[in-house]
C-alpha cells in the first residue's frame, strides 16, 4: 500500500523528467549534421508542438472531415483481408495468401487508419524530406495516403502509389483521394504479393516507402528485402506497428541491424530506417513519446 502511494506521488515529477529528457533528445536530433536525421527531428518536434503552416492545417482539416464521415458511416462492405488479422490471430501463410472474407462496417475498417498524431508526423516528415517517388503498403480507406499526398502537393512535387488488397476498401481509398482533389496519387488493388514488384519497378527510384500493410514477421522482412533494389540511394522507410506483436518487434530488430540501414529511429509504435550511408551512420535513436503524446492536440480537430 505505501508503495502504491509513493508511486502515485512520484508519477507527476517522473513524467515531467521523462518529457524533459525526450525533448532534449529531439532537440539534439534536430540539430544533427546529417540532413535526413535532422529532418526527422524537425518533423517530430513540429508535430509535438503543433508548429504548422496555415496550408498544412487546411489540408489536415479536410482529411479529418473525411475520416469523421467514414467513422460515422453505417454502411457495410465485403472485405478480403490478406493481412495477419490481430496480434493473436496466428493465421497460416495459406490463409493470408488466400485472404479471409468477412462483412464489416466501414466505420470499423476506418478504425485501422493511423491516428491523427502519426498522420501529422508522416505529413511533416514528407514536407521536410521533399521526396519525389513514394510508395505505401496498406491504403485502407486512404487516410494516411491522403496526408502523404497532401504533403507532396504542398511541396509542389512528388507522387504516391498506395497498395490495397481488398477491392471494396480500395474503392473507398480512391473516393478519399479523389474527393480531396489529390491528383498525385494512384491506388493499386490486389494482394501485395502480386502488385508490389510491378509498383516498385514503376516507382523506382523510390525515396519514401511507408510499410503499413501486412503485420507479419516474414512478410515485413520479405517486402523490405524486395524493395531494396528499387530504393533511391538515400531512401527513407517507415514501418508501422513495430511493437504490434513479438514477430513484428523481431522483424524491426533485424531491419535495424541490416547493413543497408545507415540510421534508425524507434518511436515505439513506428520505426524509421534511413537507407544508405551518411554522417549519421550507425546511429540508433530510441524515443519514448508516451507522455508527450498524451498531451497532444490534433490540429484537424479530432482526437
Ligand atoms: C493498417 S491498414 C492501413 C492503414 C492506412 N495506412 C492508414 O493509416 O490510413 C492495413 C491495410 O493493408 C491491407 N493489407 C494487409 N495485408 C495485405 C496484403 N498482404 N496484401 C494486400 N493488402 C493487404 C489491409 O486490407 C488493410 O486495409
């Protein structure tokens, strides 16, 4: 009992110290000599502080309106899921390759989209990096794709190809993209196994690869290795849900240790791998965003 009371008293100062330490680390990353590393630092600190331009806020507001509409939808669609299901689903390779059929509410499907914090971070990262050719694995209903496309649009350059296995979900992603007038983005429908190679070759050299589809150890490593020949010399790969399951965690550890990865960032939920070599070679950053994220307020008005 006294232990619990002491913990409760100490929670606030401990959280405060953690936030200070994390802010210091992010400041250090911001002023790093390697341009890609400092770009990640700026994207993170601007996301956390809400330091956004008016045009950024406008784009984000429109995308969040679309998200809200989908989350309120009472429609149902036929879904084919080629992914890993839940962390405890234990789907076999055959099940994932054949796809699992179900009828689902659009609102539930939309619930798998990245929350605003991470979408704003992706957006800021792309604004900082100024990429030309981008690929996303896992469009879902097009929310994270719309953030990336809007960043490229506001940069005045760049295209995005986003891949989705389920035709009905891909149709919603297309509606999202078209409805927002984002002409720099194409949705490609079909299982990644069948579409990835062709898309990578059309998009080569790929500057930015957001891997948010198939949350399975072997699949993540397979897509990573297959993407390597098509990446630009200084490509950036963002892996989502690296802590989703023990398999995803160990896939991320293998990626961090891969010889093609010059530097990496472990942000708990997502991992960022900088390909190639550079002044930051060998750097591995671990950033605990926990209590800073709790205080965060969405610029788009939701969450
Ligand atoms: C987590 S959701 C993507 C969320 C989206 N990036 C966002 O934040 O707005 C993953 C999507 O990948 C698709 N997917 C998973 N595994 C796949 C595979 N092997 N082939 C094709 N699509 C797949 C699923 O249908 C699902 O819509």
